């Protein structure tokens, strides 16, 4: 009995120490020169939240669970979720050219662009570049958009595709994407600190970004919704979304696998797929310059990790945190894509 008790104690200690504790994560954050991070770990019905480091919201202060971050490209997964809702409702078809739903002026002189479907947008096989030009510049929305290769033939990451799909969905539902996201995602999932556009209530809670010199930069006061990058949210809110995604549409997203430039990474319908020694994981990263974010999902074990940072160095945390929580393995960030 004594041996059994000691073995049980040892097992419990091992389980307890398998995951990085707040002090360990905070040291990793500090060593990586990341001023602040929000971290959420979900293991089935158990959720752990950490808010560590510093936010700058007009004055230096401790970061907390309600601090607003830029989600960057994690925005795209929300659009994919809405799109699959509409597919289920038969309001859009994955393989119908999007030009049939919306006459996009930017592609009028490129016949290949008129072949692009929702499936091609979601798995990044449109043939378009990431951006034709800087999407924050005034002339971007009227710039010409042309394919670089035949749509559907190979992978190339493109934010432009998600803007096109956003415009199609807005045209189908006759609402802007902020309202669509609010009605279909934020309100039903109780994501109270989320928006695709800047809200005045964020003035006291939104962190600024930090560049490589640890200098304060900007915080993304977006005034038009852009489903490719403008989501403002918290790790807690976003984890609520991922829990819903895991139950409703993730299996569909993972059915299509398009190879990318990195042989261990594939792309599904709006989400990345990583394969390594311990399994198949859903994954996405966000990169808005001085904001970096990522999530990883183990669908089989119903485990979710979300990390938001206010630093250009934020993706340095991905591999060590993944090793700590999912297990030691080969993890792949955005560098090879």
C-alpha cells in the first residue's frame, strides 16, 4: 500500500509539473522580450488563463484578461466559420465561383480571378498574392487584382482572397461584416470583448504594440471591418470561439488538405494543419507586425492553446509552449511559409 501511495503521489506530481506554471511562462515571456501576453489552455472542460507582463494603454500597467489585442490573421478563421454556416444554410456553395455572387471591380480585367471559389479562398489556392499592395493605404481598395497562377492548382497564402469572400458574404446577407460577426459569432458565444472595428470602450483597455527595440508603436484603431486582419479581441474571448469551432465546423475544415511550402504543414478550409510525431493539429498564426498571436488545437484530445502577445517577438513563444502543453515534438511556425 505504501509503494502504491508513493507511486500515486509521483504520478500526480508528474501530471502537475508537465505543464508550464505561471512563473515559467513569465520567464519565457521575459527572455523572449515580449512585454505582455494572454494565454489560455483548455483541456476538455478545464480552462486555465494567464495574463502576464505589461500592457500600454496610455500608461504602463499590468496586463489582464480584458486587455484588447489585435488578433491579426486569426480573424480569417472567424470568416471561415461564418462561411461554413452559410454553406450549411445553402446560402453559398464552396465550389461556385464567387464572381457569381458579387461583381468585384478589382478583378474585371482578369478572367482567371472570376474562377475563384470559396473553397479556393479558404485553402489559399486563389492564385493571388497576400496583398496587391498595403491594405492600409488609400488606393488599395481600388487597385487591380490579378492571379499569379491558375486558381486551384497550388497554395499561396492570400489575405486578398478573404476580403473577396467577405464582400461576397456581405452582399448575400446585405450587412457589413461587423454586424454579421456580432450576430453569428460574438453575441451567441458571449464574446463581449470582440469587434472587427475600433470601439470607444477599447480606449482604456487596448494595448499598444512593441517593436524589436521594445518601443511602443500603435494599437490598430480599425474603422472598417477587414476579415483578414482587423479582429480586436482577447485570448479568453477567442478561446470561446475555438471551443465552438471544435464542436461545430472543425472536422469539416480538416477534411481538405492542400500541401504548402513546408511539407509538415497543410491547409484545410480556413485553417492550418500541422502533422508531427504526436499527431495532427489544427493551427493558425497571426502577424500584424508588432502583434503576434497563435492557437493550436488537438481535436482528438479536445485540447486548445491560445496565445496573444503585444510584441514583434511573440511567435518565439509558440514552440516552447507547445512542447510544454502538448508534448515534445517538432512544431512549425510561419517562417517556412
